[in-house]
């Protein structure tokens, strides 16, 4: 199979693939219903389904597998043949971790009886996943015997379905997932786990590759190590002075390597068995994959990645932020799992939730969606097709209309028009994660509880760790401030992180990134090169004076001014802030909160602000005039800005056409005026009602609705 990814689309045999699919778990449905159910799925407009291939279902004894010989519903080869005959492509997800609301998440229960295969907490105990219906201990993905067990299952599976013969065009499989939701099972606090023998070996190997020599690591750690094999990881957050931080932050960053190497190992096995002629992908269990998740690093060995989300309509901004990130950072931004109903123990989801959040994800840049579940089964509710083949007519109609509109409006061939990139700083994210107060929980867990609508530093310690301020806590608060402030001013912006390539940064006119007293030297150079190449960099509140080893470094700071005056716990623009700095101007005048410095072909804009808790558009609105001034200073004129800051707008372009999404994420009806530049006229793509033409137009929106306006009539 020949494939490529270009312009955030997957091409199979030279043709673009419409990346919309639904989950159909064959082993939970009677085989005689497979074909008629596929016809129902095709009737909604889907030409692709996704299925797990669970190890625990197919292994009937250790090393003995049933792929239909004993139980007809286990006949995976027959299921794939049925899909191929129906003209339905398949996304294959063989695990080994699958979840699927199964008792042991698809692992054979026998694995957990072998204590040698288990991961270890800092105190030597085995971590467990407290998931319904029964918690279970966690395996170490780097134990050779665990990997041998996984390979034995993969070999049996590949043999049962004919290996490469199952790939398109000879078979239906067009992509294979390497493991599932690899995130240290959401227990991502760096001092929780894994301290098992093979994890620590991997850590030491990673350190050796990073520092090359013991002299270098001893210099960085201010230590006297005589052997790599004697270096132990930290087991708690114990940094008292800045010199302690490199060791702590290295261990925290290693968590990202641990996850990526886990996925890399699984992907390598699957490539051995199925070849290089099939795209490999992975997914994350949250919409905003902050550390220890590393999307950029993972795409060095995977073809693409996606995120998962099962949001209620009230979680609009949590979903929006994650989609803004994934759509900017992934080669093929997909929702690998997006709600189509829900599991019984999660928050209840209705069809109204489904309708609003699906269009919200599409509005902000997702280019493909796998709806989980499109075919219902036990431990699930709300899918459009029931396991007996009958329909939920309203749900079925929603998906049929959705796919029809996506294709009719040409959404797959368009892209969001965003000129501002807000960067999460991975160094400070690691520090915040290391400073999380509630181990084993991490900041990933907050995403399930409406993280953006809570104080961002709710779970982060305000300890300074020898620095001049609590950087971890202040960083997460500042990042949240910029998210809400850019939203309040109506800016069209994307999210990313500091792992983004220089090429990605160069695609934006303005990059916003929080900066404090330390920052990786290579990152500082990359950001400075962006500025010298013509970009506008908005940073602050500090000019970094140290690098990642807490050694003096002023790559950015030499282009920034020291504050002339600093005030704490005061109001500015009528809002409470923790601190703000005033800078002298070029002529010596004092009193400016921000200033701009020309560097090469671009500019640095320094904002000396440490905000208080900003958890909504309303909290950020007092700062909107300042942010508007900053955007204009960077050459960005406002476009399609709603008069009511609660209303959200996203602009897409492609093929000479424009598509404007207008969302009301509130529980009340809103009438707003959209101001825009130029004389373009738009029409509601559903009602054909005309808008625009004179620089502004008024639009009415019902609660939790999204309207699509286009120039394509």
C-alpha cells in the first residue's frame, strides 16, 4: 500500500482518504449481523470503521489463541473480509492496551499474577489503575518478558489475518495503532512510577545519551557520580536551590521518553509483522497532550497522532484548547476517539452534547474523527446503531447530516486561518508537573474536570525551589491568562508547545510564550531566530537569565529591559494582579507595562505581568485593550470579532472560499455584531440567510449552537 500525509490529509494510493470513521467491536456482535450493520454504517456516510483487536479475547490459554475456531464472534479474518467486501476500510487497533471498558483493558489477567512484570512506585509497591469495574496493577512496558508476551500475541494475530495481505488494497486495513492512550495510565506525576529495574535502566541509558560523559552530568548536577549504573532517579520533589532543578527536571522529562519508547517498541513489532507500507498512529486520553505526553517527539517515529474526548457541551473551552493544539502540532489532527454515546460510569452525554461538541471540534481544526461507538455493545449507551442492527433514528440522522455537510461544504479541503500561536513552555510544564500537590494524580487529570474554568494552579505547589518566584504555579496561571485574553479580544490563534519546529513557528506572524528566569538555551536561540526572520515574539514577565542547567544565559534577555518599578498585589485595568512591572521608555520616561524592541526583521514585545487567577473570558476582558494593542503592534488587524466576547469565531479558507464558524458556548441566547474587514458577503450554509458586506453584521445564536457562514453558495 502506498500512502503519504500532506496538508493534514492522508493519501492512500494517491487518493485523499476521508478520515471519518466509527468504532465497531466485532467480538461483541453476532457474526451474522456484521454485514447488515456495516450497511447501516455506510448509510450514514461512513466508508471506514475502527476496531480494537483484544488480546484477552483471543487468548484462551497462555500462548493459545482463538481467532474463530472455537467462538465464531472471534473470527477476525472473517470480519475483515466482511468489511472488505462491503467496501469499508478499517483502522486496526491491536493494543496491547485497549481499554474498551473491559475489566483488564484487554490484557490477559494472567499477566498481573507475575509480579516481575509489574511497574514499581517510588516506595517499591506496584501501582494500580483504579478503573471500573476492577482495579488492576500496571505492567512495565520495558520488561523483556512483557514485550515477548506482546510479540507472541501480535504474531498470532498477524498470522490469523494474513499479515500484509490484510492491508489495503488487498484487504481493508489502512492504518494501525501502536498501543492505546499511552500516558502512564494517567498516573503521570513523575515521582509516582516507574522505578522498576528496566525503567531505571532505560533512564540511565537516556542520561548517557544526553550527557555523553560523566564529567558533563556531574557538571550539570553538581555531583560526583563515578558510574552511570550508580545514578538513581529522584523519588520526590526535593529541589531547594536552582542547582537541584536539572536533576529533577531531567527525571520529569524522562517520563516523556518512557512513554514514547513504550509506543516506539510496540510500533516496531507491528512494522516487523505488517511492513512499512501502512501508517502507524497513536492516541492520547486527553485533548491537550501536555507533558509527559510529547506529540512532537512521537511523530519522529509515528505517522500521525490524535486525541480522545467525551465532552459535555459545557466543556467547550477544554475541548477548544485541545483541538487548537492538536490541529497545529500533528501532521494529521484527528479525534481518534470522540463521543458517540458514553460508558455507564462517565458523565452523562446527550445527543445535544454530541451535536454541539462535534461541530466545536471541527470548527477549531480537527481534520478527521473516529466516533466511539458507532455500533453499540454492552457497557455503552447512545450509539446510532444498536448491536442488533436496529437504529436510534435521531442519532443516526445526526451523523448522516454531519458527514453530508462536511463534504458539501468542502471542510476537508480547507484549513483554519490563524496568525497567532500561543506556546506552552515544556520546561515550565515539567516543573509544574513535578510540583503537583496530589500524587499520583497529575495535571492531566484536571482536563476531565474543566481545567480551564478552574484556577490553573489549583494543584500546583507555590514553592519557589530556590528561584526568585514560584515559576511552576505562576507559569500555568500565565498560560491560562493568555488563552483567555486572546479569546476575549477575538484573536484567531492556535496552541502549540516549545517542541514545535522552527518551520512551524515561521508560519505564524506572532508567537506568544511565557518566560521566567530560566529557559533552555536552544529554545532561546530558536525563538530569537524566529524574531530575526521577521516574526513578532510576545514574552514575559521575565527575561531569562539562566539556561536549562541554571547557568548564566542571556540569549533573549540581552534584547529586553530591566523593570524600572515593580508593584505587587495591586489592580491594573480594574483587575487584580499578583505583580506588574513598569519599564522605562527609549527617552527615559517610565510607566509602560509593555514595550517593543526591534530585532533583525522582527520584534520582541515584553509584557511585565503576573496575573491573578483568570478562568473565563469575563476575567480576561479588562486586559482586552492591552492585548488588542499588542496584536496591532505585531501587524495583526482584528478580523471577524464579535461584540460579545462570549461568542467565538473561527475562520477557514481554501480553494478561494471562506468559511466562518460562529459559536455560542453559553446557556442563553445571544445576539452579537461581528465586525470584519473587507466587503465579503456570507450566507448561512443551512438557512441561506445572507450576512455581511458593509464591515459588520448582526447574528442571533441560540444556546449551545454553532452556525456556519460561507462565501460558497
